[in-house]
């Protein structure tokens, strides 16, 4: 399982069900307010954090700031997907710590583009 690619992608799509648009649909797919009022207020506050964070990113080439409101759903899904995938990886590794060694070992021999693999390859190259 590649948690950095497919894990994040699956998590991204699942999180869309809880972004600024998906959150407005109930379990049956009907557009209706199903949140407790205090939960909805908290959800909106957290959404504003995402809007503010991404609204401060500047595309240097275009010389423009990102519109955090327009991209909120995708930004929430990206953050959620990464978090869910990372949590899943941590869950698997906590049950099978030996799995941590195998990818690192393989990266050294197959020339993976991972930073660890590249660092190990560069270090090994000094001795050749
Ligand atoms: Zn998306």
C-alpha cells in the first residue's frame, strides 16, 4: 500500500463528504442541516482557519494570493486526506514495526526517489 499516493487520494475523496459543500448533506444525501448548532459553529471556525491559511499563500509567478474561500473544499480534502493516510500508516506500523524497515531497505537498493533513499544512495556513492 502506498500511503503517500493512493492513501492520500482515497482520504481526499472521503474528506469531500465533510468539506464546506459535502457537510451540508445528511446520511441519505439530502441537502439539510443535520449538525448540532454548536458543532456547526465549531466546524465553520475550523473552516475559516483553512480559508485564512490558504488565502495567505502567494503564487510568485502570477503575483497573486490564492483565494482561500474558492478553494476551501479542495484544501480541506487535501488536509484531511493527508491526515487520514498518515494516521492509517501510523496505525499499521504500530502493529507491525518490522514494516518500517522493509521499505527503507528496498529504497536503498532500487534507487527510490524518497528522500531517505536518495540520501542513502548519495552516501553510498561516496564510497564507490
Ligand atoms: Zn478534490
